[in-house]
C-alpha cells in the first residue's frame, strides 16, 4: 500500500455504477408503493412530473417512497426540522465505501454481517445503515450526540425488524467522536461520516439561500432549510475542516481497531488542510474519491494507518 497520499479520481461524472438511482424518478411507481406521495406530485414547466423540492414535507415523502421501493424499508419517518437527506447521494457514499473495502480484499466487495460499519452522526433519519445493510448485508453501528435522534433512529430500526444488524448508540460526550462509542474489544472495518458543513448558524442559512437560488427562486423569497437539520447536523465550531481534523487526530487512538476511516468533504478547498492533518497523524494511505449528483460535487476522503500486509491479514481473518 502506497505510503504517500494518493488522490484517486472517479472516472464517472455522475452517480456510482451500482447506484439504483441513475434514472429520473418514476412517480407512478413511487406513488404505487407510497400513496401519500401523490398529493405532492406536480407538473413542471417542461410537462414532467416532479415535486417541489423546497417543500420539506414533499422531500420527506419522496424519501419514504424511495426507501420503500428500492430498499424494502416499510416504516420510516422523521420529526419536523430534522435532516432529511437526498437518497441517491447517500447511496453513492455507501457504494464508494464498498469500493474502498474491496481495495483491501483483492478487488472483491466483502458482504454480510461480519462487516462492521460505524456511522458517525447517524441522525434521526438513519439513512446510511438502512441503505448499507440492504445493499451489502453489513452490520452497522450508528452514533449520535442528539438523544432524540438516537431515539427516533432506534424506533426506525426496531419498526423494520433490523435491531439484530443495526445498533444505535448515544454519544454522551459532544467533543468525542470514536471515544465512548467503539467498545474496548470491538473492531470496525470502516467508519463513515457526513460532518456538519458550516461553522455557524448564519453560514448554514447562507448555504440554504444558495440552494434556493440554484432551484430558481428569487432572493426576495425567504429561504428555508428544505432538507431540514438540527444545529448539530448543520454546523459546529470550526466547521467541516475543524470537525474532520478532530476526527483524524482522534482516529490515531483507534488506528489498529478500524481498518479504514472515511468522511465526506463538501468543499474542495478544504482538502489541503485535511491532507496536512492526515500527514501529521502519520496515516499510511489516503484515498480521495469524487462524487457527483447533478450539479452537486462532493468527495469522500478515506485513510488507514495499516500497511498492505496488515490489510491482507485483516481481510483473511475477518472476511473469509
């Protein structure tokens, strides 16, 4: 495994090849599995069925329909004003971490409950564990510092009879990331995280304004967070770079108990600071994978403290 930072680029300009959401939404089929969606379906100027993506209730109902149709999740709901993420982008992260795991397994994606994934900041929506388990059969641990999010996510897991494969844990220390969550004898194959993007509430509101502009709304229209989000989901001190940097240095303590660590990075200009932190932390290898959904571009950064031989030994011991 290369000891220097390796910036990998995704050759595709769109979603991952294994992503189920390449095609436009078929609202006829989605309404069949989720009749409540019908009242939110509209016809746009191009005479195409869609929804009003500035309407939080419409976005939530679309998510509910997508989860039921493509992943067999029959019970899913989140409280008002909690983060309601777009399903295609979340599925892309899952498929890309599957590729990261395959790089430690001779190009073969490891599947089944023996693969343990830790989702930092699982949120009330519990999206990553739901999609990840349904796609690859992995076992998920989801952590969150918001007690109500933990309660709601746990209810979703229980309602879908997934308690034996998804474990939701409360992070009591808001300054900790892995500490208090990864148990003393527990091994994690890969961690994932969608960190708070913004450094303040004002910055989060500005980001929402830009989103509305991209959707074609005038500045005179008061922006709202159409995908919702509580404070801990949207912003934190130091913003994205600050959170990921803390994660990198805390990961040192768990360098032999997790094969891979990963995080989404929303802005390319944040990468250099993240690479500096990774170098200081003494990681062995770094992968950067670009992900695209429509006009939105993000990237996944993955790092490991283990060398190539240790990766082979890990996969032989746990995945075979």
